[in-house]
C-alpha cells in the first residue's frame, strides 16, 4: 500500500516522472538517449515527425531546424562494395561526376613537344549533359498567349577547342602542371580562349511571338507576347521584363531575385535576404519609374527592367509598374530585392552565330557569347533555342578542392547556377617501384614480387670509367636470359608465362650453390628469405625435366638443369616457366600491382649474364629500363605511355636519363630544384631526383587500381565526402533525404502514438507536448528558468516521443543544440537514460546532467477509538526516486 501511494504521489508531480502511454516501471526498458538518434532514424532513414506549436516562438523553430539538420546527417547507412583499394569522392547535392557507366575520366599526360598527346577531355566522356545528370537542367514549358512551348536544357562540351600544340596542354583535361602562380599540382585545365561549355535552352517546338510596338499593337520594336512572361532557366524563374526587336535583332531582359513583392506607394515592409533584414518603402511612382528607400537609403528612380545597386552591393530591380494617373488610382511597383538581371541579345536570329556578349547586372561578359536561333517574318519571330557559350578568359588551373568560377575573371557567364569543381585524384592503394643507388657505382631495382614482398634487385654497377655490368659490385651477376648459366651467388628473375600480359607473378632468387655428395642444390627466395633445398639426380644438360623445380608460391614451378658436374656447378633455369630452355629468351618483371618492367641493352648481349659474353664489363654500354602497363584491365581506355629510363656510367659512377625517349614533360615544383615529377594516365606519380654530385634516382608511386580524377559539374551548395577505402573493399555512406512534410504544426498531428515524434517546445507552446506530459493544469509545472529537459515517452503502440522543452524559448533552443550535437554529449557519458536536464546561460555555457531526484513525503494517520479514549498515530515516510 505504501509503494502504491508513493507512485501515485510521484505521478501527480507531472514533468518529474509522468510517462504517457507507458507503464511507469517498464518505461526505460527500450528507449534510451544513449542510443539517439534511434528510433527516430531507422535503416538510414528519418523515421519520425518533427512538431512545433502552431504559434511557436522563432527560437523553437530555429531549434527544430538544428535538430532536423543533425537528423539529415544521421540519415545514412554504411555500404560496402568490393574493390581493389580505391576510395572515390562522392557529392551531396545537384551534381554530375564526369564519368559514365562505361567510361571514366582519366588523367592526361603532360607530353614534351614532339610527343604524341595522351589526353582525355570532358567531351571524350560525354558530349553533353541534361536533366538526367543535373536537376537544374530539367525540362520546362514556356507559356504565353500564343500557346505552350516545351523545352529541354543541356550543357554541351563542343568539339571546338583547338588541338593542343606540340608540347602544350590539352584543354578541359586533368593534368599535372604548373599554374601562372608557380604552383605545381594536378589541375583541371582550360586554355585561355577555349570553350568551357555551352548552355542551351532548346525548344521542342519553337516559341512564337508577334512583332508589336510598345503598346502591343502590330508594329515593330517589341515582342509583346514574351514581355511579362516567366521562364525557368537553370532552375531559376526569370521574368522577361523587356523583349525588344529591331530588324531581326532580339534583345531579352530577364530578372530574378531573392525576394519578389509588390508595394503600394507609401507602403513599407521588411524582407530578409540571406542573414540580413531590409526595410523597404516605395516612396514614389510614375508611369515609367519607381523610387524606393531601403533602410533609409534612397535608390535612383528605376525604370521597368532597370536596377540600382545599394551601398552594401545588394541589387534592387523593378519588374513592373502600375500607375493610374487619377485621384485614388493605383500607384504600385513590383520589384526584386537581391536582383539578378541578365540581357540576352543576338543581332540576327537567323544566322546561328554569336554577335553579342551576355550582359549580367549591367556588365558585359566578354567571354560568354549569346546565340538566339530562330526565324523572322514581317509580323512574327520564332525562337528555337537560347544559347550561352562560355569560354576561358585566361589560362584556368583548378586545383584539388577548387571551383572553376573562383579561377575565372568573369565567371558570370555561368549565371551563378552551375560550376565545375575538381576534388583531386581518388585515393587508391599503391606500390613502390624504385631505381635507387647502393653507393655511387651501383643501381638496385626495387619492386613488389608475386608474393607481395618488396625485393631489391642488384641491377647494374660500374667497375670504373664508363664500364657497366649487370649485377652487383661484389661480382654477383644478374641473369635475365635462359641461355645464360647461373653461377654460385648470381641473382636471377623468374616470371611465369601462360598468364595474361601484366598478370604474371615474378620472383627474385639467388643461387647459393650445390653439393654433389649430398645431391642437393640451394636457392634463396629473396622476397621471403627462405632457402629452397632441392635433392637431385644429375641429368644431361637440358634433358628431360631437369634436376628439380623452384616453387616460389602460387602453384608456379620453374625447372632447373645442371650445366656441369662437381660441387657448386652452374645451372640453367627455365626463367619463364614454360618447361623449355630457349636461346635468347629474355625475362621481364611483372610487379604485384601489374607494372611490367622490361630491359633492353646496348650491345644486345648485355641481357645475358653481363655486358659481354665472357662476363667482362662493357665500355660505354647502356641499359634501357621500360616500365609499362600492358593489361587493358588496369586502365579505362587511355593506355599509359611507357616510362623509359636509360642507365649508363660516367667517371666511375652510374648515371640515369629520366626519359630517353623525350616523351614526358618533367616538372620541378618551386623549392625542389633537384627533383622533378610527372604522371602517367594510370595515375602513377613519377619522382626523379637529380642531385648535384650523386647518381640520379627514380621513385614511382604506382597505383594498383587506376587513380582517377574526381571532376564534377555542380549546381548550388554541393558538398563532398571521401569514402573509406581499403584493399578489397570500399566503404561509403548512402544518405536518404528527409521527406518534405516531416516537419509539422501540432494542429496537423491527429495522433501522438501513431509514429515516432520529436516535440519541440513545452506544454505552454505545444499542445502535443502537453498531451505527452498528461495535460498538466499548470503548463509551467516542473520547469524553471535557465533549464530544459530532453525526455523520452514510450507509447503503447511501441513508438516513442521525445520532448525538447525549456522554461523559455531560449532554454528550448539550448536543449535543441544539445540534441543536435548528440555525439559529443554521448561520448561524454552525459546523454543517456530516459531523461536529462540541460542548464546554462548561453550556447557555450551548457551543462547536461541526470534530472535531480524527486523527494516525496507520505504521511499516514491512523485513528483508533475505544469507549474511553481516542488514539491518533502518525507515521511519516520519505521516499527519494
């Protein structure tokens, strides 16, 4: 009985413990603020409604926006797809990544004069984009009193750019270069004077208009059927405030703006543009002009279609004036605040050529030509299309994380509606290939073998002057030819044939000797460090299957034959694994990432044991090392140009030419005087070091999957995020937009229990909040100034309501901030349980804690009566919950 009384007393306290639609003992079994945003986000989707009171304070509304913003971020689900280590950039917003399902944009190579260009432009990916790629290019209908005229919108990438001159960069490509500010990087590049793109509004059936005078009567000078109408271009509604014609010339003045309204003469209203309020008064009108004051600042008299710029740069434009010149007549003006005004004109709509520049907000945009295509008769004009051709006003270099519009002198040609953004190269797994020194007289080749181990091949050394020899300075030869004998302590390469080109597995071995008495021959797999000891029975040289096989892994075997008898006898090895010893069969290296490394010597016999057939060094010899990407599966459609390095010797030092074929243009960034870089179309980054006194070296950061440029055509506020990428998988987040209509007024909700609900505002401001709290008689009961609560209410239907409420509207907004920043408070172990209390005096002074315990005193009085006396016993019990 005492427990039931105590529960009844607690429930009467309202906000302290009331839980509408749930049992008091079991209410915290499922819902918990530590799990927020669950259950309001389920499977990556917003699974609730957000409710404010019908007369909610602005702070409540702003607070609900904070909550909704964080919920949108939380409305995502983690996805994973198998890949080979590449992590791409994804865009959130209206955008088109420059790629198709069958074609990726590849990096272009910076080629020396005389070389063959290896470049890929946007046009190579797609000649145009439309509504399927960008929402702002959606189809529309233009209506006037001549009819309805459907149209489509496109952005074209025309084949008008001149071919790159020998040694120059190709326009509309991503390439490694140095910009005009001496910054060296990968850039999206457009050459000065070359086309960026061409915007086209294309009527399915040509729009029609009569030739009229200024009053609309048959005549010339005006296109009356166009004037005053609205057309949506690039996602923006433009009013045609003026439409003129003279002898085939068409001139259209269009206007749009952040705010569009009508004021009567003498009327004052306040408008918000961005984050600033403007008090606007229409102070004067005439038949042709209107004059305003904006925050006390007087504008010029503005004609229809005209504009004036306020002192803060905001533009005011007049769309229409209605002036009745009699007592009591209407004096009003329709205007734009934050106006955008564009003028499109073409001197001859029939010739299909551009004769005039685009004009934006009273400025000629010289690198944006206008073409209006149509027909003209004595009484009418038809318009088939409206086009704006945007060209680069200087050499434009757009670096990672940058926009084209920020790099142009006159970006207004894109009307502020579309842009091109470059987000750099995709991150991908890479391997390292090096030609490095071991002292000044020897080069080693570093690559990753078929088992994924990095190995160092003793490539060449010089014994003096210009002498050159394959192998190491300790007289251990490097064997690259099956016809050459391999002596004790020599190195050799084995590379399996039978695989597709670029798919072979390659391994480096060292022969360490043989023992006839023990009938064993020994080799070291340099990659693993393991010794392979093979028991043998001697056979005739080249006979049968040899004396044994090497087994480097992956199921590959390479046969071995003895060349003589006796201990440590030389051997032959089937270097390509085809079970046959072949004369003049040179072996190549295929790295684990798919790069092919081939060797070509001058004289040719260098590719046997050494620079000459007798093992001696060869004076003046050279070795070309060619690194290629042979497998078409490793790139999209632009096969990377071969990298060729020529090794020689001079003054008893090894030397290397960075590009013996004079193909690539190597660039030295500012501050790196002795280092140069270039890229292949695979995205391999080549670093060539040329110190003043030591031999040259080269390091190649070779991607195991093609490293692709991340280029986007965008509109509006697009944001970018990088996927998590690991070898074998790409992890990304798929975001689901919160549906329009998820935010509601309290009067629009018929049932609190029918769905999950986030209630912003207390019971005084939000009737649904009052319902959740049991409709307290005093709506302020349980609240105190400077404090707010976050409280969960489980419903009988299994749904959950979350109350975000404070004593004042600012307290409620502070609670919304906490909820929007839920991860921070959960990590601090503050946001948990069914209810928390938020206290503070500002948005930076906030504390979150469990609600204060509720102390209840219960008094029980017992009266006992007898014939002679009455006894009263009082029992008091204090309970803290």
